[in-house]
């Protein structure tokens, strides 16, 4: 792709006048971006001394600074490296109606890493797939992604380096790393070209600009941004694209799962609880030493016993190595971002465990049935969720998902007990009763959820929970089995 970089074939005086006009157009478009809640991400990648900083400065000079933010991407530090590669970039995606301008981006994890970190071809391919999936999910949610690669020749780069070194005020900008990359220009050229080819997708095309002529580069940057934003505003409906890579496991319907004879005596329960918690405590230490992150996700009927199961897990864990995260309705800031943004912000680092009391699956249950989210976006969530969990799994996570199952009569008994017990009345709300009236609708939604999101890397575990003691022990045993299986696989 680099050989097809846009170059100047125009009169520069004419380009300067057109650039002034485009700058004003972009300022006007920023207002329309806010009015239409269009989130925009503009990425600048390219060679050192190719003019990224200068172009970004020109781009934002006349924009309202309250509605954009510039991010300068540095190599991941030791803390960031304890999370999946994309977490720090998910954290920086803009709100709907705002812009994010990236001075380098997630693309530093691809070609540059391939040249300087000695990553394998397999890992490089995985990272390419991760980036393409990230951009696909953003585009499906309505984000506009504009990507620039700024190209200069080896000779032009040397000329600019020499000019920077002439002044004591600018010579620091030419680093030893820059010198090394310049020396290996041809090798980096091939790596960049391969990266651009692999990541030039329908949802996020690259624009490669030869910045030798700075006047032309500035005009082309403004022209591309203005045209892409105008096009997105004129055609706001996004064509949803789906990735068919997810292999799903067969799941029974809830009505086919027997809840009979799934009980434990008090004595048996106490004995097994002590045994399971002791074993889980040891395994938590092993997870920490092996730097394996884990997510335990709970969904289930109201009053099914999620909280009690979570308490029995957390009681066995080192409090320094886990976090229990209750998920409520999204707040104003969370609603202003991609659906998965708030969950990416809560994933654990290596060696730690996150326990979610309700999860991202609210998208295909309560949000769907209560009409909080358009039906089309809820339908797309299955693909988003499978992609989210696949990325976590590929990054080394153990994912254990529970649906806590009780029947309608048992729920009524527990609701009534809560309502009649002063110490438990806080647990029952009018919303719980309203949800109960839609039991059949929720059951159909759960069956669809189980069928469309139970994968080999993140399978659903349906827990028979009419007897809380039985359910708690089965949950603990399932968590233990998942951890032991992973530790065994890693050892082999």
C-alpha cells in the first residue's frame, strides 16, 4: 500500500486556499458531530519525522477543545502489560458526539512490535485479528474511524533528521531508536506495508499520504477528514458486519433441565463447603503465581442465589487478588460509550479474579425485553459478546459463566419470604415483581442467549438452584475444575 501513497499534482497556492476553506468546514462539522452523536476516531501513524505532530496541531487548531481529546501512545508500561493488549485503547474511545485524535495508536503493537519485540508470526497474526475485530465492533456501533499513515522516503527522513540535529532545541527529538529505525528503513517499510494491507478493512480504510510536500499533506488530511465525516453524517445507518468464527456448544433449554433431587443435607453441605473453599484458596495462589487472569460471571433469576454463591467463592480467596463487581443499569457516562466499554474497564489484571454479579448479558435480556436498547442493537450483541469473550480467552483468561436456575414456584416462595422478613426486605423491589410477570419472555431470551453465546472458550454452566446448598457447592466445584484444567494445560 505504501507505494500508492497520495502525492501532490496540484498548484500549492491553490491548495493553501482550499485548505483554509476545509479548516472552516471541519469546525462546522464538529457541531454536526455533536448534534448527531457521531463518535469519531482519527489515527495518525507513520515514520518518525513524517509530520504527525504538525498535522495534528493543524487539525485541532480551530476545533472546540471541549469536544475532542488528543492521545499520544507510548509503549505499554509494566502495569498495562498485565492486561489484554486492547484494554488501554478501549478506555480511550470517545463518547458519542466527540472526537479522539491518536498520535500513534494500537498499531504500535503490530509492525513495530514485530520488528522490535521479536513476536512470533502466530502472535502477530493474532494481534492483527484483534485490531480488526476491535475496529469492526466500533464501526458496528456507529463509530467513524479515519486512519492516516504518513509516508516519507529514506532520503527525506534523513534530511529532516539532519535539520532537527542542527539546533540544540530540537536535536533531542532524534532518538537512538529513530536512528536505528532509519538504518533499517527497508525492513520497516516491508513491515509497515504488510500491516497496512492486513488492516485495510471496509470498516476502517487507510489513507497513505506522502508528506514530503507539507502543503499537500495538510490539504489531503483536511480533505479526507471532512469528506469522511460528511459521508458518515449523510448516511448514518451502519451496515452491520458479523464474524462467523465463533464455534458454539449445544445447550439445553431451561425447561429441559431437571431441578428434582438436586439437594444436599446440612452435614454434607458443611463438609463439602470446607473442602472446596480450602482447595480454591490454594488454586487462587497458583493462579497468581502463574499470572493467569480469571472472570467468573453470574446471571440468573431474581432471588436465585447469585449473591450467596459469590460469597462462598470470595470467602475462599485472598482479598488482595479479587474484586466482586455488581452490575447495575448503565449511568450517563457509560451510556455515552460503546456497550462493552464499561466491562473492558473492569477486567482483572494477570493473576487476579473478577467476579461479576450480572454482566454484559443484560444487553440481550433486560435491555432487550424492556425496550431500553433498539432491537437491532440487541441482536448484534451476540456477535459483540462472543468477540469480547474470544479476545479475553486469547489473552489468557479463564472464563466461567453461570446461569443460576430456579423454577417459578421457588422464586415466589423466596420473594414472599423476603417481603415478610424485615432484615431481607431490602432485597425485594417492585422491579423484581414486574420482571416475574414476564417470566416466559425472559425464559425465551435466556434460552436464546445460552444457545448463541456458549463457546468452548466461554461455556455456560446452568446451575440447578432450588436448593441453595446444592447450587453453591456445584458452583465451587465448577470453578475449581476450570482452574485445575487450565493449570494442567499450561503445565503440559
